[in-house]
C-alpha cells in the first residue's frame, strides 16, 4: 500500500473583490504534496463556490510565486498564489 502524500502549506492572497467573498485577504491552505495547480484551483472554488458563480472563466487572474502558472504545475510547500478579478462582471 502506498503511503499518503505529505501535507504542505500554500499561501493564498485574495484581491479586494474576492475578499468580499472570502472574508480574508490572506489564508494558508493545507493540501497534499504533489497537487497540481488546476486541482488547487478546484479546491479554492469548492471552498468558495460563489467565486466561479460570479466570475466566469477568463475574469480571474492567477499568479503562482509571481508568475502565471501552467495547468499542471506542481505546488510546493511555501508557494504563494495570488488571485484577483481581472474585470468587474456586475
């Protein structure tokens, strides 16, 4: 039997618009080692389902350690993700 992946901490920074939904500017997520960016994004959207309801694909900008991530980029402990609204959908 394969051992469980180790937990890692990843920092999430939300812009002003998303703070209205999350209630926080910054939080740390505990996720499994080896998680890729698209799965991490799903984790965030599952935690805050209002985000994808209000902001369709293409309306949110994402950075991983200051650079645009690839879909399957693997996250590491201590990584910093920044999520912001690219334009208002109101």
